[in-house]
C-alpha cells in the first residue's frame, strides 16, 4: 500500500503526498528527484546537489551523513528527519528546513540579544547553508555590531586580558568577543531598532525583563531629543536611574529612566 512520504498516511497508488495541508506545503519546497538507490531525495528543490540518501543505502551515504531518516529533528523534536524536507548544514548535521527557518525568524528568546539560536543544536557550530543566506545575513551584521560594541566596552573596562580569557580550558579561552558578548547585555531599541548597551548580563532580573513591554526598551539616542550630543557620539552614553542613580536599563512612560530594582516597586 502506498503511503505519504511525510506522514505515512495511506495513498492512492501513483501519489507520493497526501492532501494534508502541511504535507502539501512540504511538497511545494521538496526536491522530487529520485536518487540512484530508488529513494526520493529528502532535501529541497533546486539545490545544487541532492541530499545523500537518508536511508544510508550506500557506504557513501553513511560517510556523508551523521543522521538517518528515522532520527528525530533536533529543532522540533516532534518528528523524524524524513517527515519534512531537510537541509544538511556545513557541520554535517541534518535538520528540517522549515524548523530552521522558524528558529531564525524568531531570533533570540526574551529582550536581551543573544546568538545561540544561530548555532547547530547538536554541535554548536554556526549554522551555514546556501538556502539560509538571506536570513543569516542581517543576523550576522547585527552580531558584528554587538561584538564591536562589546569589545569596545571590554577594553574600556580593562578586562581584555581577564583570567577567563587567559586560562586554557576556560569557556572563553582566547575568545574576547565571546566573553564580552556573554558579559554585557544588549537590547534592540524599540524606536530605532538598533542595539544598545543595557548593563551587565549578570544584573538581569529575568522575571522583570520578561514582564516588561518592548516599548520600554529605548536607547539613549531615542529616549531624549533635547540632550546635548557628546562629541564622541552617543554609543557609550548612559542614563542613571531617576530614583537610585544606578545605571538605567529601561525608559518608561516616555519620560523616566529606571534600573532593574526600581521597576519592581
């Protein structure tokens, strides 16, 4: 009996995909070429090279792939790789194409900018694939901007040779950029959509941050229009909390700067 190539529902002989809307959407992006072994390609149409057979029909397939057709997608964890058109990242791991696009579209969880979502869920190497270029390009540009800002602040704070960077075996050994991005918190300004410095990441109160409205995250440049502009630019200008003089993270009500602590009252 013929079955749908994605959900395994019964089919009329001669068909490869059922009428389910999700399976039909997969069909629209799937490669329909038949591999030498007789299996349909599990990749995306119009790729320069077909994905190796997910059923490991040949030794070459076993060598080029790190997963099989029945291995679960490590992004959705709800269905095997063969249940949707998939891509093989440059690191060698295979994941659903639509799952990968969803992750990149959603970007980081919460308001603080992080870039873990751009890494392969299995090996933590940067996700790379020709079909992801359009989505990854603006994300890479944002990463470079945040990295520049974080490294500048790291040097300003005199931490470019801190123990965490100098010690072999430490998480950020010889990785100044990784250490700086992990140490400092950057947010996207609601008004200009550019990243701005919001203090050290360790000071972040998760409950308070998650319950804040996105409109409250406003950079120095956009929070006041009547301030005297520093000759050195505004990238490193900071406001103090109106009530306690700690560094402000949020600009609320269109008038007032708050630190994390005062937002709890």
